[in-house]
C-alpha cells in the first residue's frame, strides 16, 4: 500500500490554522462600527469583508478535522465572541 506524498508546494495545515484568526480579525475590523446599511453602501469595505470570509472558508477546507478539533481555533473563536457580544 503506498501513501500519497504531499506536494512540495502544499502548506502545512498548521499554517492555515494560523491564518484563520488573522482573517477573522480583519472581518471584525472591517465591520466594526458599521450598520448593515453603511456597510452595504461601501462597496470596497463589503468586498474586502466578503473576501476574508471566503478565505476563512477556503482555509477551513485545507485543515484536517482532527487538527481543527484539537486546536479549536480558539483565538479566532474568542474574536468572534467579542464581536457578537
């Protein structure tokens, strides 16, 4: 049985885990103090926010489930909790 050899161009999944909180912080910064109407009226802010959310989703697909559960991406989770509170 042969195991798949990772491509030398693939990033270590731990690097993706480090990216996710950074992307989350950017989303929070882009939306802080904005109402839905003011956010929608600013196409550049809206595009930047949606881009970071897309990057979070793409990054999440590159993290093995076990790693994500172990780390719980706690720093990013705390950021989202502060934003919602």
